[in-house]
C-alpha cells in the first residue's frame, strides 16, 4: 500500500502543479483578451477618423470642382494629385 500512497501523492502533486499553471495561463489569456479588445477599439476609432478625413477631402475636392474646375480631366488630375482615385 505504501507504493500506492506514493503514486497517489505524486498524482496529487502533479495535479496541484497543473492547477497552478492552468490558473496562470487563464490569467494571461484574460490579459491578452483585454489588450486585444483595446486594440480593436483603437483600430475602429482610427478607421473612423480616416474615413471622416477622406470624406472631408472628397467634399473639398467637390467644392473646388464645382467652383473652379470645369474640365473633367482637371478634376481627375486633382484627385490623382491628392491621392483620391474614383470614377467620375
């Protein structure tokens, strides 16, 4: 029976160590998930900011096109220079 007790004791020790490691890994996963969520929020915010700025640039180009540019080729050139490629 002593051998069985030793085996049982070894199993209990391993189980305890596995529980500790599992808890540590779970905590790390939770921290990583939090960081990932924060990064996703930042990406969404930056994406929205970029879209808003693009809308502003397109609006300004539209105003310029309506007020100062009469030739379609000039509008295309202006869009190319500003980095906005869209079909007219």
